[in-house]
C-alpha cells in the first residue's frame, strides 16, 4: 500500500505542476486543483497540508525535473560547452527542456514575479531555486574551464549568471509567440555568447 501511495503522490504532483505552470498560484482555484489532481479537498489537505504546501512541492518537483533534463542532455556530449550551446538552442526552438511547450515561461520565474508581494515564502523558495541553478551552471563552467574548453581568464560565476539570464529571457520570449525562425536565430545568437569564451587550441 505504501508503494501505491507514493506513486499516487508523484502522479498528483505531476498534475499539479501542469496546472500551476499554466495558470500560476493565484490563477488556480481549489476547484481547478481538485479537478486536475482528481482528488477530494480532504485528500489534498491530508496529503499536502494546504494549497501553499502543494504549490511549494510542485515548484520543487518542477525544478528537480529541469535539473535532471539538463544533466541527461549534457551526458550525450563530450564537450560541456557544446552541450550547453545546444541546450540553449533547444530552449529557443521549444525543445530544450524536454517536452516543454515554448509558449510557457519558466514556472520558477513566474512564481517569483507573481508571489513577490503576496506570498514571501514562495518568492523566497523561487529565489533559492534560481540561486541553486546559477550555482549549477557556474560549476559546469568551472568543469569546462578545468578541461581547457574555456579561456582561463573567464569568470565562471559571472558567465553562469549571464547564461541563466539568457535562459530566463528565452523562456519568457516564448510567451510572445515569435515565429520559429526568429526563435532559432535568437538561440544561435545566445549560443554565440558562450562561443566567445571558448579556448581554441
């Protein structure tokens, strides 16, 4: 029974991510949450404690899945830099984050913007997640630098922050519904930023 309960919880979280990602915290009513998760209110509260608790877990699950997707993407590349460049191009063309639709901005950024003045705890969680992502990018760049892929003068922390800003921008640009060719060109331009720091042997 315990194993079945964990499966149900994971499934419910996945459905919650889809709803909150599309509609945000304030745009998701309890009735919509009940319908999306196919759970009664009592079961939702017993499992997650509150709407805030459910949203917090959904946000964490979204971030963890995004991290797994980036790691899986990079495993197919010998070069960290080339893997990151193609990841950026993939985001621009709508497939960089697995099956993520290009027309939906990053759930973490949306949460930060939506909750900064209304739900400080959720805004703080989004901030912590973004800081962790920035650190992960910095760590990847440090690895690339140690392997001789990047020029030794590069400040990996600064470059990691720049790449994160580009990713956040790309996710948001998807909301504008630009045509595919324009988005691909944008992805190439952002990938070229990383190319400027490549060490050429």
